[in-house]
C-alpha cells in the first residue's frame, strides 16, 4: 500500500526530474542558437588564430625560407587549412538556409525500430524536433573536431619547403590534405545538423568513412616515401592509429543514437515512435 507520504515523495522526485530535463533542454537549445547566430564571430577568431599559428610555424621551420616567395609557399598549407572549414560552412549554409523544408531521401537506410510517418509541418511541431538535448553534444563534438585536429596537425608536422627531404614534403602534403578535406566535410555535417537537414545522418556516415580512408591513404603514401626515418614512421603510426581509434569510438557512441533516437528520427526522418496499437 502506498502511503500519502510515499506518494508525495514520488511526486516531488518526478517534478524535480521534469525541471532538470526542461532546464537541460532550454540550455542545450541556447547553445545551438548561440552557435547558429555567432558563427561569423567564431570564424573571425578562427582566421586570426590560424594566421598567427601559420606565421609561427613558418618562422620556426627547421629549414628557414630563403625568400619571401618561399615563405609564402611555406604558409600556403596553413592558409588552406584555415579556409577549408569556412568553405564547408559557407557551402552548406548557402545550400540549406535557415527554415528550409528539405525533402526526405527516397530510400531509407535506418530500418531499425517501429515508426509512424509525420508530414513536414507535424514533424516541426513535435516536441523532439530540432537540435536540443543530447543532440547538441554531438553538434558541439563535430565543431570541436575541427580545432582539435588542427592543433594536433600544428603540433606534429613542421613547415617544410622544396629544399626539405622528399619524405618530409610528402608527410606535410598528405597530412595537410587530410585536414583540409575532413575539416570541410565535418563543417558540412555541423551545418546540416544545426539546421535539421534530413541528409545529416548520411553525411555523418560519409564523413566517418572518408576519415578512415584518409588515414590509410596517408600511411600508404608516407610509407612509400624514400628515406623515411624509423622514428618518424613510428610517431606517424601512433598518430594515425589514434585518429582511427577516435573515429571508431565516435561511430560506436553515436551511430546507435543516429539510428534509434526519437529526436533524430523526428528531426531528420520525419517520423516518431509508433504506439503499441500502431506498431
């Protein structure tokens, strides 16, 4: 038998949990809104920081530039790295403006669970529509992936020019190319998630696959470069292995969420969980 005091305690606990949930939802939506509105400011800060970091790498290069033109060649990879996520943001934001009602893909890959379809208007009115709650953690993680991997690149790969050994040039070019490509695609994923574009889950899968492929391509190309020192090969193996592990951990953590979360399904697939009588 449930006494009045026990019932009151349960009601109080439920009310507290509801308040906490609603508070987290409000804060997560505020974070998403901030990122959407303040991106231009973040881009300006990013450009300034990358310009300073690139200049520092050129000045501290193992083999100093012999002319202003060669210094410009030293700086070029860092310039491309700096502008690749900006280009990804501009392309995705221009292709999918705020409030755009994008069509659903013709074929679904996420076949798990029992769902009932929603039209575009009903989906947008659903309480689970849009970047909020746990989804904001994924959103922030995608965005932070850009500066974190860029910082790893700046710390691990020195600036080199045409007078450097061939293996050093191959290493710089491959690592820079990987960063340029993946910064672009991760920023596209960020915009698609932020603006609730149905293509986001597929683009996220594509980015993970491309990331893994790039790590193996780097290992193959650099290993084939003549004269690669053993210590550099060992450090590169650890770096690439770490990148592969991070991608696989991201897949293991977020793929079930992308497939089964009701918020993801409402936001990106215009469907909600079916009730037992509708399943």
